[in-house]
């Protein structure tokens, strides 16, 4: 009866060292046995039925055994040694267990346990469990009426832990053995039910997905047979073929060859592969470009001029250049791209004029900014070997606009970056140069594209930061800014109507008096452009809109903005004047003209000095210089110098310059001091103030960086004014670079400096002789009320600055004859908007 129990768990031979170090994964009764103590106390006696070897290419074999009876180990005869891998033990047979057959209480309990085991085993046979096949074969030869044999069979086929099965084998009580086997069967049944449940859920899910996949495949096949739908890959290839066919013969040979090669490659690739998507994206870009497609340019010069005048006031230089370009293209019969660079301060309309140019020429317009751009791939594209590669901005512009001759505005070209990813300015050389861009090759496309018909317009605030090779290929058009009259016209014609339309305020609900608008321009928006003026008008309109919505619609009244209530809408004026001295100008002060990225500006140079006593250190002189100012003879004007009647044997003077000056302006101050000493010695040999005094030269607004050579004549005049103790003329501003020999050299920014002088109501200008042509090119209304003196030597600058002030004068001049250009106010022809305003009523000039 117990022989079947020994077949419950077949012996497994596992490597004894399997598992991690220090962790014994094998059981004691499996694998290699080193001593007899590794064996269990109770085991099964086996009879070998047959032994067979494995195939020739495999080691080991198989053995069939038959359990006969239970045995107990009582003694060890020998342990395993070299050559004898098995140990010899002495065993005794255990008695065979039986169950009572009478009608006792124990017999009734045994029958109940037997019936429960049979029912549980039948439930197991209905399910898929591990040893079902072996169970069905063995059950044929067993007598199921014997409860213990049935228990041995069930325990032998169970997947329970070996410790539980060993307890069944060692159990000496028949009823207890049946209980243990029944518990094992119940656990196996529950485990089998869970496995079956999980298996059915997985199979159901897989079946649904498989069913859906099969149905989709069948549906796709049916549609393809009925010509209702093509395969995705075939549809993509057919669409590309159709696009290539539409392009016709406009595609260059190299690009057409690249398309054919990519089409062949696409046909051999699987849609699921990554290379398929790369090839598909490349073909999409090639077929989407406007190969040989050009828009027809406007040849009506009058219409183009009308459009430019409608969009922008003034800017005659830009408008004339565009009309010249159109005229040349019309006469020549062909269009060639050019590079125009609009340089000017912010807010003068550089970007908006690009849109007007495109509208006047009937071309498509595209704008992109390169400010802060570091990656050269943004211009020339990425190579296709990179993930997410795409063409550069130029090719993207052509794809979006679908013409090969658009107007492309490259904004902020003076703010290009440069780092380890390349130099974008070098990439722009090939893009912008008409001699090279006829075969522009983007790194992504790797085929030439003709950009020679594209009109490139660049914008910049300054040209100093634009690389020389790139700047050499551009035609510079400078936009200096707007004067008061131009701002007034722009506000009336453009800014005010646009602001009213954008803020929802009706025209009859807002009245901006002309005096208030003039106050805005003069004291609130004094920058070169009109951006700040637009913001101020928008601020007024927003406050009017807020006041309107706070009351009922029937109770709304018209808002009047005059000079009296203007501050209520825009606050206090941030600008009054750049002049430090409104009445008398002290000695040692001179007014210069400077150019900045925001437009022209007046620049004041102050110089003060003090001659130290013979026994006074230079450091003490510095402290004394910073003491309270000494009044001049008049008693109201502070004197620029304090002269002690000390002997002329003191230490040599030195000069300190402040005002956050750049290197060039610092060198100009040294040149000015050197030449001023020489000039003063020639003018007044006994005056050695510049040689012995401690001098401090300052340019106010110390937080603003200043640099450039054009302040040389101003610095020299301030030093001489301090040394002679004579003031420079009040309404005089100057600009020019001075050399050690007194020559006055050419400077830039004449228009900006002239506008700055008009804003400060300065009537007399001293400019280099070389800038006379630049000044005369200005429109008459820009020069109205100004008198400009053109000189080429400092002798004439000194005479113009100090005549009628009591300062000693030179007998002659070492320079050429001074050229004076005076533009009276009455000779100025008023601009068109002023002529129109004169014919309108006062009410029509307001909002």
C-alpha cells in the first residue's frame, strides 16, 4: 500500500553548487550526496526496471524504477569516496498501513475522506494541471477503492512542496495521512483554478486582438480588390509620383536624379522601418519646394510708389532704392536678387518697410530673426544622418511661400552669435551673395536650389558687429530717425487711426488736441523712432476705453485730451532737455554731438582744474578740487578753475577722465589734452595752466557707455575754455575728430546728430569739412533753422567757439576757408502733411 507513495516525487539530480554563494538552492535528497547524514530518515526502496543511454551527442541517460516499500535508515555502512559516488546505508522496512473495514467511527471518517479525495481529483481532471497526462495513465492501473493507495497516487502526482510530501511519507497514522493528502489536493485545486482563470483572461484578450487584426486585414484586402483603397505604402509612392509629375521639367537634373533614387529606395523598404520615414520625409521636402515657380513682379512704378507712400511716411532713400530696383528689372527683362541692409535705431520702421516692399513688388513676404542665433544648421539645415533633421530657414521660407522669388527679411543681422556649433555669419555669405546663391546647397536636401531671384533685406541697429565679409556684400541704407514734423505726420496718418481701430474706441469719442500731441512728441517720445509714441497713444486710448465701460452706454461722453489733462493719462514727462545749462554756460563746458544706436544725442563735456601750491601734494589737490565750486567774477556762474598765485615750480599736472568712456574716447581725451597744451602755448605763451594743473574731465550720465573719436574737438574746446576761463558760445554744438596737428577729420552719423541738434534748439553746428556733402543731402526741412560751419582745422573751431567772448584770437588760420551753410526757416517747403493740415479745419486735425 505504501509503495505508490515513493513515486510521489521523482529524484532530480541538480548541481550541488547551483545558486548564489552562501545560499543552498538544492534539496538534501537531490544532487550529489557527500555524507549519509544528508539523506532523509524515511525513504522509499526502489527497484530498477531499465536503464538506457541518451543519444550519441548527449551525455547521461534515463532510468525507470519501481517503488516497492517504505524503509527507515538505521545505520551508515560507508560514505561516498573516489570511484564510489553512492553511500551504503543499513535500512529496515516499515510496516504497511491499513484502514479498518468495520462500521466503526474511524471507518466512517476514512470513507468520507476517500469520497472527498475522489471528488477533488475529478475536479482536477476537468482542469489543465501540470501532471494531468501522467495522472490519467497511472489511474488506470490503480484500485481507487483502497483509500491509502488513492492517497499515495494523489500525493505522488501533486506539485506541493517537498516538505509537505515528506510529512505524508513519514506519517504512521492512516487517518492523519488521508487528511494531509486531502489538504494537498485542495491546495492544488485552488492553484489550478487561479492558473486557469489567468490563462483564460490572457487567451480572451489575445483572441480579441487577433480577431481584430484578422478582420482589418480582410477589410483592407476587400477594399483593395474593389479599388476603394490602396496599401499605405503604395498610396505614398503614388502620391509622390503624382507630385513629381506635376513639377514637370522645372526640376533641375540633379534634383530629379535624387528624387528617382529615393523613390527606388522607398519601394524596397518596409513601412515599419525607420529608414522608410527618413526617406519619406526627404521626398516630402523635395516635392514640396517651388522648383522654377516665380511670381510676376509689379511693373507699374506709380502703383508701387503709391503703396510705399501709403504704408510709410518719409524714408525717401528706401523708397527710391526700391523703385530703382524695379526700374532696372523692368528694363532688363529679368529679375535678380539683391541684398539691402536697413540700418537704424529701434522703432524707425525697418521691419515694416520690408512688408511694404513685398506688397509694392507683388511678391510673397517671409521674415525670420537671426538675433542670438548660434547654430549654423538653422541657416544651412541639418544633415539627414541626425534624428529630427530638417532644412534651414531659407528652404523653409520657400516651402511656406511656394515661390522661388519671395522677399525674405533677415531681422537683427547685427546680433548673430558664434560658438562651437559654427559661425552663422559665414553661412549667410553663400545665402545672401547673388553671385553664389544661384546653386545654394542645403545640407539636408544636398541638391542645388536657385536663390538668385530672391530679394534679401537685412535689418540691423549698428554695423559695427556685422562681420566685414558679410557687410561687404550688403547695400547699406541708413534710417536715421524722425524729426518733430515727421513724427507729427506719422501720428496723424498712421498711429492714431490704427490705435483707435485696435482698442475699440469710436472716433467721435476721443479728441486729442494738436497741442497735446505736440507735447507728447517733444517731452515724452523723444527717441529716434515712433515706437514709444505708439505706446503713449495706446496708453491714452486704453484709459479712455476704461472710462467708457465704467458708465452706462447712454451716459458716455467724448473724452478731450489737452495739455492740461495730458499728465493724467501718461504721467509726468520723462524728458525735458539734454541741456545742463539753460542760461549762461560756464567756462570749461562744451556741447558735442554723438551718435548712438537709439539715434543722435547731444553730449556735454565738463572740465575743471586746479593748480596746486608748491608745497601741496597732488593728492591734496584732488581733494581740494572736489570742494565747493569757486564763483567767477560775475558771481553767478561757477568758475571752471581755481588758480592759486603760487610759483610756477609746482609738480606737473595730470588729468582724470570719467563718464564710462570706451578705449577710443579715452585716447581722444589724451590727444585733446596734448593738442590743447600746444595750442594754448601758441595762443598765450604765459598761460601754463594745462601744464601744471590737476584736471578732471567728465561726461555726464555716467551709467551710459560712450565711445568713438568724434568728441575730439569738443574735448579740446572744453580744455581751452577752462584754461582761458572763457565760456564757449551757448547755441553751438560741434562734432569731429582732432589730430595732434589740429586737423579735423570726418565723422559719421551726420543726420542723427543734426536731428539731435534740432531737438535741443541748437542753431549753430561745427562739422568737419569732409561731411559737407552728407549734410547737404539732408532734406531742407531737416536743416531748417540751422547754420552749419564746415572746417578742416581746429583754428577755425576755436574762432567760431570763442569769438565775441573776450578770449585771445589767432591772427590767421592754418586750415581751408570755412564753408557756412544756412537754411532759413522761411525758405523751407512744408512737408505734404503740413500742407494738407493747413487746408483742414482744426476739428478735423484731431481725433
